[in-house]
């Protein structure tokens, strides 16, 4: 796989070529990754896979016109052809009054602390196989598990490099290790599947494989024999594994491109107290070993820690260059870049701070409710804020978990859900977007 320094050199060559071809400004982004994974099923080796990919993308500006193009051909002649085509495309594109590069004064500078995004280790297929077997064995050992979809272990490395024609040239490397298992519980017509997984930058930070496997098995077993539930308005409690999606909807609605398109339910609510006044949502892109840690965004703007929600109110929109220009806002360091196309929006490590009650205390006064462990469907409208998802999980009766439920629908509106939201005290930083267990009263639940 190409190194970070080599990726930077290719990006610089491509930007220089674009300028020679007539571009007024240009930036280039390179990505490369390699991964190795081993899958087992029922104690036998099922698959060993290794993959590598490299991609470089170029964005050029000719006056107010722009175009972007990408390739996996890193050869000098291929890069020359790419630059020529990008400039030709830009000359034919419509004018865009908002596009451009990050101003030099807003670019990330300095070195910043080491974010420790890789342990530098590469595991052998034999080591990955042993980890996958240990994870699956633990899942299959749970009483009530009747079959397995398999266990897997993987190790990956990645490189990112960005060069702009106004002086930015940075690259970094990262790594990740993942363990997972998926098993089946039950017999005949009542078979239920569930899974567990963990991903960490350093292998030493992964939980013991037995713990991950046991979680997968226990999750599958507790879903066996589901019932339904009468349709009513009731408290809904979200497992952290699915509760992070609610925070994801908020972040999507805070994206400045959505605001510029008038496509967010948050428009006009900038000063509203959306959540309880004690609730805070924090972004920490500088977290050591974080899955979304970074010093700069996909356009070169510095990423900084901040509160996204303070005293229950949002603190502003998440911008990139184009949306900031369109809305006359400052840059917030949230641009994301793929190989080609215009930059999008992506936050760093985001979490909702833990609340006071334990999970047991959070549900103790619920006479009848639902503890949601799985969500299905795409019934969330970020323009109107309407929320409707298929769900399954566990029923709550008289403050206790009381058996599985399935084939239900939960519905509400995101503003109402935010106002009613109460977090428990069990926050764990695992996924890059993290929440504790969440309780939301007054949601509409429809059974069969």
C-alpha cells in the first residue's frame, strides 16, 4: 500500500499538473487502504480475504467554474490525462458563486498532538483465525444458541493525503482492528439472529473475544419467542447501539448544506431549547485513538473540540467552504471528502454526555413501555422531522424487562423526541457517535 509521504507527493504532482493545464486553483485528495480478514463458521475456517485499494481525486477551479474527477491510476501519464480532463470539464461547467478553496488563514497549521491512530501492527492470518474462533466459540457456548452465522476478525490500515494549490499539504495514516460474531437462537419457525462487534484503533483496546461472543449469543437468545404489544403512547427506551441513530439525525439536520437547501427541520429553531437544559452534546476530534479523530477536515480547515448542544440548544451549523459562503458563516472544520465530487459534511467523535440515573433507575417507573434493541426501515424525514421506524426489543412492565417483542412500529417527531429525551449514566465511547441508554416518553407504538 502507498505510504502517506508517497500519497502526498502524488497529490502535489496532480495539483501542479492542473495549474499547468490552466486551472486557477486546485486540490487533490488521495486515499489508500489495505485490510485482511478471516471468517469462521461452526468452528471451521470459511474465508480468508485480503484487499487493497488506492484512489486519487482532483478538483479544479477555472474562474467560478469547477469540476472534479478521480482515478485509481497513479501512473504519471494517467495523472496528466486526469488533470487535462478535469480542466476541460471545468471550462464547460456552470458558474458556482460559492465554491472554492479554504482561505490560507483558515487552514490547519502546526503539528498538533499525536492522535495515536495506529498501533503499527499487522496480524497474521493465523492470529486473526484464532481471534475469530474464540469470538464465535463464546457466542455458541451461550445456552439457547442453536446455530451460527460466523465469527470474524480483521485488521486494516489506511492513508489519507490532501494538497491544495494555496499551500496546504498534509497526510496521515490510521489503523483499525475488529472482532465480531453473529449467531442464531431458537428452533423451527422461531429462529432469531443477533450480533456483536467492536472496532478499535489499537488491538490492545479491544475487549476480550469471549466478551464480544457472549454478548452476541445473549442478544440472540433474549429475542426468542417474541410477542406483540397493544398500540398506545408509551415510554420508549433506546439501547445505545440504536440510540446513536437519533444523534445522527440531529447531526444531519445541523449540516449547513441542508440548511442552505431549506431541507432541515431545524431551520428557525436555532435559538430554541430543543433538549433539557442540562443536556450537552460534545464533539472531540482530538480524542486519542478515536475512530473519527483528526486535526483537519477534508478541505484543510482545522478541526476543534466544541459543544454542539449546550444547555439544550444547538450552537450553530456544521459547514464546509461552499455552505459557509452561501450562508455567510465561518468554517467549522466539518468538510468530508471522497475520491470525487463536492465535499460533504462529517463530524468528528461526537457523544451525548451521560445523565444521572442508571439504566435500572431510568426504567423503574415505567408501567408499560418498550426497550428497543433493533430498528428497521428508513422512515425519518429530516425536512419535516417526522420519525417512524420498525422496531423490536423487550417489553417493559412495572419497571422490569419482561420478554421480547417484535414487528412493532415506533413513531413521533424529532423535536418532540428531543424535548422528552432523558439519558442514562451508562455512556461508553465505542463507535465515533455515542450515546448512553435513552428514554423518550410519549412515543406512539403500534403493535400487530
